[in-house]
C-alpha cells in the first residue's frame, strides 16, 4: 500500500472517530469538552468504599449578570492549554490537600441559562480537606485557566468578551 494512502486512510479514520465522540480533550481525571456531563457519573468515577467525604461543585449559567438578563453565553477555550492548566489545578490540589481523588469536567461552547459549565468532584477521608480542595480548584481555575466568555443579554444591546469568572 502506498504510504501516502495509508496516512490519508488513518487521518480519515481519526476524523470519523472525532465526529463520533465530539471534540474532547481528556487526560484521566480532567475533561474539557462541549458535551454535557452528569454529576452522578463523575462521582462514580472516583468514589471508593474507603471515602468518607465527597464534595461536588456544579457551576451553571446564571440568569443575570451585572443587572442584565442573560440570553446565552459562549465559552471559548485555548485548545490544549486549557486542559494543561486544569491538570495543573488538579495536581496542585492533590498535592496540597489530603484527598483521595479529584475529577474536573469543564465545558466550552454555547450555553443557555441553567446549563452545566463546570463539574468538580473531590473524594477524601476528611470533610474539611474535601471542601478545602474543591474550593481551591474553583478559585485557582479562575486565576490561571485560559477561558473566555461572551455573554449575550436578552436585550441583545450588549455583547461582552472577558475572562471567565
């Protein structure tokens, strides 16, 4: 078989596979995707019988922002770097708190009010450590993860692009 044809065939297979699974960046316990997630599924990926505490955080699109009613939000990522920085956040939390595991799922794309944006699940033997690690992830994500959002208000008079908070 011609080497170019073989490479072309493999590329076509990859494209079909990406169409099937969507545009997902994933590395173990950190997921960046357009796809909806279920918190229960995230919990089941990390909970073990030895865990005493499981803290779950779910960020959703809010209805109002700075006095304006939100129609939708578009969240954009920096491909590759967003995943890398979320992994860094997770690693820092694992190293700084006595936790058993952490999973983070961050979405990007266009969303309506009430839709999931971020899911974080932390498992630990101690409640305080689980809460503290989860809070650390939330705060640290705001500091270092490159995500931008564009909010469209109901009045459609205002579109703003700024760093995701």
